[in-house]
C-alpha cells in the first residue's frame, strides 16, 4: 500500500462528460491505498481461505426472474466481444454478451482461465464481492473522493493522472484502446484486454493503473445530472433485468466506478482520467471492472 496525505483538491471536470461536473473543492483525510488493483492471485488466496462464492457463480432462482430469458437463468456474467467491423454505438449488445460460466476464474467463460495471469487485475467482480474481499483483508473500499484524490497523484486540474497530454512523447501511460472502438484495437500500448499490474509508470503518489486497465468500484452510490450521457461501453446492465421490471419502476442500485479501462477509446469512451465516473449496476460483473482497497488513518 501507499500513504496518501490528506488535503483539499478540485474534484471533477467540466471539459468532458456532464456527469463529471461541476468542479468543486473536496477535502479528504490521509489514508493508505493499494498501490495497484487487486490481482487474480490475491483474490484466489481470499477464495481459498474463505470458500467465498462470487455473485457470478451462484445459482439463480427462476422465481426471481419470471419474465427473463431461460437461457440467462444460469450463473454467468458479461463478456466483451470485439466486433468484426464498425457497428451502431448506441446498442451495447453489439459487443457485450451474457456468457454462462463466466466468472473470476474463467473471465471469458468456459475454456478461459486466469492461469498465467496471476498479476492481472481480477475481473468479473460484483460490488458485494469487492466488499467481501475488503472486509476479509481488514480494509475498505474508497469513497469516490478518496479514489479521485489518490488517482490525481497531486496533479491539480490535469486531464490525466500523468498530465494533460494523452501520449506524452509518444509513450503509452495506461492500458487503453487505441483505434476505432469496438472493432479496431491498434494495441499501441502493447496490450489487448487486461495487462499485468504495474506495466505502466506510477502516478505522483506511487500508484499504478489508476486509469485504464480496469474500472474500479468505490463505496459511493451513483447520481448524476438529468442530462447525463450514458455510455454502454463502460456500464452495461445485467440482461436478466427485464423490461417489465424497468416499467414497474424497479431499478438496480448503481455504485460509482472510476478510472476507465482497456476498453476506453477516444472515439467513444474517453474516461481513462481521474475525474471520469460511471454508475455501474451492483449485479453486473464484467470483464473490465475490478477494485482496490484502502485503510483509513
């Protein structure tokens, strides 16, 4: 972990997406924070010691989803599928697929594995899974303000965690998507999909992967302005939520995720920045969401 001294900073941005504003002063006390997202190896140790079963692995009761597609009523989660060419960016179903059997040990579904990927961030983690790990480790999830303050690394008002230039000197500073999302990834940063933690330079507080690689859960519930621009690239919903449920006014709680991921591309989801934020449904683990923990005081 790394120590982040307390202070006051200008939280948010008014230069990118509506849900990031307005910029406002926020003060936080000092805290310790994981220097990188929780890895697959770290999460494996937690599961082995506790026999914890993640949200994506649990059996489903059909009575809880009377109008859902029966094919979706099996344990699984959402997996990103790169498309063969340009698609309608208003329909996230073009690149997100509910895959039975997809969970943290098999993030892409059956036939995929985390073997050999111990130092990659753990993914397919629902909010309650992140909370369970944090409790076991004697830690907590950061608030949105704590997370953003730490991610800025002392750079007041900079667009990125390293400054204002996306590729300074032509150097990739984070694992993001270069090219046209969701079909053309030029891999100028050397990776497609997640990357081992600490593959890119740390920020001013010595923290790695604070932007790009995987989105990270925070403790805060999500709220935004009515004109919020929702990007299904970043926050797909669990397809078991039916139209009937939505029409009845039933909603799944959303928590703030921060930092963007390897799927963030300038042509669609320029959110690999400390100020960027998304509301992610607590019941929707995916291949691009993980977490890190803090210890206060």
